């Protein structure tokens, strides 16, 4: 069972600004998450932030939520570890 991805506007804009190699690494992680977004090997739950999860790709993080009924993953943010969690 594979999930579909929806990238929020800020996540799309940040992704487009990254260099090609980082875009490829993040795209590979998104493909892995499409197979099992709730895997503890690929992501972790963000405590105190509802149903948000985070996946690590080098110094970058992908912050997302999962809708199991609709089989979608909503990517809220992509960014550097130090900045991505502010204003959540």
C-alpha cells in the first residue's frame, strides 16, 4: 500500500531552492515514506505537536502528517534542523 504526497506551499518553495543533489536525497526519502510513513526507522513522532512526524535527511528535516484513511502524507515543511521546527 502506497501513500500519495501533498506538499504545502512553503515545503514546495523550499524544495525548489535546494541544490539538485539534496532534492534527489529528499525525493528518495519521500519515496521511502510513501511505502510506510509511520515507520519508526524512517520518522519519529513530534511530541506535543499533535500528529506531526519528522524524518531526517542529513541536516534537513521533513515535517509531515499522515492521513491513513485518505492514504496521503501532507508535508508541512522541509528545512534545516535548526529552523524547521520554529512556528509549529
